C-alpha cells in the first residue's frame, strides 16, 4: 500500500493548512512554512521540492497570493476564491471548513 499522496491531495492539504490558520485577507506566512509538518513518506522521492512546485502552481492558479517583504516571500489565501478553495478542500479531503 502506497502512502504517497497525489498532487491534488497535497494541494488540498496546503490550502487546508493555510485556511485552518486563517491566512486570508491581510494575514500571511512565510513561504517556507508551507512545507513544514508534512511527512516524507507522503511526499515521495522529490520531498519538499514537490511541495514547493505545487505551492508555486497554486500561486499561478490564483488560489494563493504572494507578498514580497523585506524579510522574504510570504503567502496568503486569495480571499476572492475562498468559496472555491473551501469546496476544493471538501471535495478532495472531505473536510468541511464552513462549520
């Protein structure tokens, strides 16, 4: 049995992690924090590089906003797509953030 998560599952977990901590609107966190908390066995050979690539794809897709600060790259969720983000999380992970 493979423990490696699919790209869609990892994208959903990234979005869930940011949503759970309330990183909407003006609240943001360091880009490096995205990879924290994931087990290597779920990521496969590429590990954190894979998560960074998926996070970049979420930025390009408009789900995550990036903010350049004097102390590095920070990210937050795009509040205009909050309903879409919550639906994606519910569909992929079965976690309802509306309650």
